[in-house]
């Protein structure tokens, strides 16, 4: 049976509808009923299915979610009846195979059971025995720590039938699985975890296409349907093992069938994500995708014995299955395969080395039986890029566990070292002046680090040179030594290196050494510094290391390339600032790391929105043009004649390296051009073409001191994320502005909520990485909205206080001592009411308490006459609030505070008696 997958909508955009914050001018505001299909990846965060995938036959990292939505239109009754009708009448699923769960309530959260939904199902004809109550975990749906949420009802299917399977519902049974979840959006989970009713009730349902197809095709496993069988057949053709058998658990000898399922699932996920622009990387979603790819590679190669490249060769099969609905898979197929092949090659190299290292370690006799050394596990993670859970999995297969306590200590220590390096804590193994003199006395030649520049572009990929070197000197933190032992931190000087040492504002390279004859042991390089012509590699020795040893250097190419991107982007940014602001702009410092760039420069004041936009536009024009980056080493005297040369106030080596964008250095020297371009003296490593930067966004610009501004910028996917976040926040501000400038709030409570929303949105705009020009615009708009909302709240509070003051005067008259209660949940209203009463009756001692019945909280405010009185307002409020278990403060004339009480009459009586005693003294 063919399932129709209808046009997709971006459902994450529906959140403003749930919250009632949608812009009334937008098309979305007209949505009432929506049906859709969406691509879902679930492999990290709140709903993490990654480790379940492959072990069973119904979990996936990528799946297609069929949904129908109601925004203030139909609700529980219609949603349930439509779902039941579709499944039992249109799809012909036997009703006696279906079980329904509903929310049983939660006393701790103050949530009652969803009896309404239970009765609807009974009325539809679901038997009592098939209608099952469950708690918060199973039947109360939340999209995150805050946001729209509500009770849900789930429809489960029994693949076996002819029995009572009620006890198997929500019991992780492969034969009784949830197929449809109907969520009734009634509440919003606030940041403080409280629940508030949504402006309108909505319905959000989700039915997994894969599970539905399994039912309709009469299969017991998702992997037996035509969504997966072509993939499993293609995997078998490429493997050297038997065909897929559908086994799980102990019956799955050698985990062959698990491997089939892992690879089939993961190649779908990889294809869809890469087509959508998410690539395997080092953080966030990119890191999750990297884990998925590496998990797939390992099962493909080690268990299925498929050759390298087999994983990527499955992409055309995925495209055949999904490409009609997702045409981007056809367009991007070649790029998807290239990215998978490239990442697979990197990982296989690491995997082979890691497997040998694990095997070698297990064969050693000096480790506790059953406990794997944490230092080796940490080296696998840090130096070879193994996710720690993959290390655990590889060890689990050998009946061994990592020393978890020691591993946690190493992780914490590494974080401290990183923090110390970032904050400038001096390395303990930096060569001192005596050791440097000793090296020179011994005639040890300076390190040849020219290899750091000898990379090239081949088919749009950077190729970095191999480096084989000799250990010339070792420094243990105190003196030069001829040998260091395992676990010792030391400084290593080589005859040559391909590692970049920290200088010119660019972070040092990362990577590791291996020693000839001991290729499986990694010597991680933690820092690289230049001292007196010697490049010192700070290393923790994985085994002994002696002068004269031969080592192979392994550069972390991803880290290096990220630094190259940021460094070239910094040069272009410098040029753009001078182009937009004029030649008076002077660089005052910079720092380039793998994740961002920082640039300090002289300027009279902060840049305007227009200037920030112009600078970004100038930079991105150069990036888009994919201009060639030229570099040449020249005598210092000769380069001083180059027009437009930008330098910073520091000493330069002679000869010096000149880096120019778009124009060859020789043309600049010969004065053959009058074109303006970026040209700087720089020892850093740079891109060969600007296009690899992809995009640049200035996410922060502020004056550090008068006349010096600091820019923080991001590039590539981080820049894209910043732009996307800015767009979302801009839409949120548009929506909030429309609500604030529309019809006035009907009551004080709604006015206060709007004012609070402005504050929350202001915090988000202040703290989210977005384009700085956009932040400035949004901040300006939000300040105006805050003024408007605050004025509205004050006016409504004053009006409400006037009414309450009048009512209290009519009830009590102008008494010397007036203690009474008032109904409001605003301390400001209580205070204003007290002020108005004191203004009308200036000789009265006034205290008002507002009791919050639902919470027991008591709001307190008081004011005493300005003329001589023996009662201080602050003493009175403090005494009363302490009596109520709270606190207060203020002046001799006015004070306020809070407490709590279940008996407001007693509190009023106590407050009046306290005041009367003081007044009579």
C-alpha cells in the first residue's frame, strides 16, 4: 500500500500560534487546520534514540512524521474520532489490535487525570480493558524545558493480535508499539516550571510513517517494509556476510542484523541531513551527525566487512526511495557521497589505530583485570576523535570497562588546562632562558617550521604535508633532559615541524606525535610555542621519549583549516573597516581561534547600524568572489614601499611574509596597480581562496575603552546560525509589537504579562549570537515597546489603586489606624492604593495586605503620617512580614514586603495590634 506524503510545512514555526504571539498580519495567523509531513532526526537532546537504533526493529534516528494540526479549531473529540476513523475505516486496521493510553494525572504537578479524553474514547467504542492510564513520562508531551505542552493520548498497535496485550503497552515490546500520538496543547511551561493556559487550545498529532507502513504492509518490523528492504539488499550486495535475517538480542549472533539496521538507518539520516546543509562537525548538530557517521562506518566495515566507500555508495538507493518527496536528495547526491567518503577515510584511519591501541593495551599484563586504563580511553577520545560512548562500546564487546572515576578526573583536568591556557596561565614546560642558552651552546639548530605553509588545494580540498622529524631536545619544566618517561609533561624540540606555533594572534595547531616503532601510541600535543627560534611542542608522554627518536607528526586538519578561515576573514574585515570608516582605522590587536575571531581597532565611537551592515557587505562580497590569497616572503626593507600596507605595532622578522588578497604581491611591489585590496605583513596560515569562509557575521561590536572598539565575528555555519537566530528574534519582535500597538490590554494581568514578555525578549536579543546591526535595531525597538508597556501598566495600576482606595475609604472612613486587606496580586497596586489612601487621609497610619489564596503568599505595604509619630513604616512592615515568615524594607514613611499565611484575618489583627501598641507608647 502506498502512503501519500503531503506537502511539508516547517512546524517549528507554529510555536507562535500556540503561544498566541503570531503576527496578525502574517499568513500563519490564518491557519486553522493543517496537515503535513516533516523530516525528523532524533539523536540528541531531550529525545535521544541513537543508542536504541539497531538494537530493536522500530527505533530510528531519521523518520518521517505525519501530522495533523488544529489551531483553535477542533479539539479532543474531533481529533480522537478522526484518528480512529482513519486507522480503522480508511486504512482497515482491525480495532481489536489497537490499545489507547491517556494521561492519568500527576498530583505533584497539580494536574488532574484527562477524564474528558477517556470518556471520548469510551464513546467511540474503545473497550475499558484497552484504555490505559499513564503518567507524565508517557502521556504528557513537552517540546523542551519550556514552551507549549499538554496531555496526550497514544494509539498502540499489537502486531500479534488475538490476546490481551495491555501489559505490553509502553513496555518496550517490539510487538506492541505506539503508532500515533495526539497531543492536546493546553498549557505553556514557563521558565520557572509553572504551567499557564495557552491563549487558545490546539492539537498536534504525530504518526511515524515507518511504523504505519509496517502495520499496513503486515510486517513485524519497520526494516521489513519497502522503505528499508531495497537498502538492506544493497548493503548485502556490498558486504561479505549473509543476508539480513531480522534477528535481535541474543539470537543475533555477531550482531550482524543489528549492523544491517544501523547502516540502513544511519545512511538515510546522513543523506537527508547533508542535503539540508548539516555536515559532520565538532559541535552541536554537526557533532551528533559526526557520531552517526562514525557509528555507521564502524558497523559497515567491522561487522558487515564491506569495503571502504560502501557506505557512500548506498546514497543512490536512499535517493531512489526518498527522492521523489525530497528532490534535494537528487540535486545533492554527489556532494553527499563526497562528504561521507571524506569523513569515512579520516575515521577509518583513526579506527584502525584505535583498535590496535585497545588490543595492545589489553594484552599488557600491568592493568587491573576488567578495568581499562582511563588515560588510553581519553587519548582515543581527544586525539583520534572517538566519542567516549564508542570507546565504551568497543570495550563492552571485549568484556572490559573504563576506569570511570579516573576518566572523569582526566576530563576535569583537561577542562582546567584549557581554561588556564585561555586565561593566559603560563605553561610549566616553557623553555627558560638557561635552557635556551644551553641549546645554542650545544649547536642545536633552530626548528624548520616551513612545512606549516606548504599545503595546497586539490579539487577544492586542502592537502597538508606529512612530517617526519627527529627529537633534538627535551625539557622537563626545569632543565634539558635526554629522556622522559610515560605520563610526564615535557617540551619537545624537533629538527622540523608542520605545526603552527601560537603567534601573530593565531592559536597554535593541535594534533599528536607517533614514535617510529610504536605507531599505536599517541603523544598528544597540548600547546605549541615559539621560543628563540625553537618550536616547543608541549606533550604528555604516552611512553618513554628520548633525544634522537624519530616521530611522525599528525596535524588536526579540521582545527587548522578553521583557524585559516578565521585568519583570512580577519584580514578582509580589517580591509572592510578601513574601506567603510576611512584610513584612520588602525588595528589594535586580534585573536584567531578555530571557533571565532576577535579584532580590536581604533575608532571614535561604536559603529552605527548602517556602518556594520556596510562592513559585513564588503567582507561577504570578497568572500563570494572567491578571490585568490597570495603570499610571499620578502626583505622587510622592500615591503615598506607597498601602498596600503597594513601593519600593527610590533616587531617583524626579516625577511617577512606578505599576505595579499586578489592581487599578487609582485604587482603591489612594482606599483603596477592602483586597486585597493587587503595586504598585510603576517606570519599566520591563510586560505588559498576566500570562498571557503562562506559567510561572516559580526555578532558583537563594543567600545572597550574610549577610542578602541572590539569586534567578535563568526564564519561559515556559525554565521548562518546567527542570521537564522536574528530572523527568528526579528519575527518575535514584530509579533509582540503588533500585539502591543493593537487593542489595549483588557486587564492589568494581561498588561503585566505583555511587559514581562518584552523583558524576556530583550534578554534573548541581548544574549543570543545574532548580527550586531540587527541586535541594535531590535534593542531600540524593544526599548520603545518597554516604555509603552510600562506606561500602560502604571496607568492601569493607578486606575485600579484609585478604585480600591475609594472602596476602602467608604468601608472604613478616615481612621487614625487603617489596616485592611485588598484583592490584587500586584505589590505595586498595593503600594499605590496605600499612597492614595494616605494622600486623602494624611494623618492615618495605613497598612494593606493582599492575600494570594492559591499560594498563601501575602503582599504587604504601609505608610505613616509625615508629622511626628512613634511608629516607623519600616519597623511596622518588617515586624508584620517576619511574623508571616517573610521580609520587608523601606523608609520611616513608606515600606513594603512579603510573607505567607493561611489565615489573613489573624495577620490583619496582629498587624493592627502591633501598630496600636507603638502609637500609644
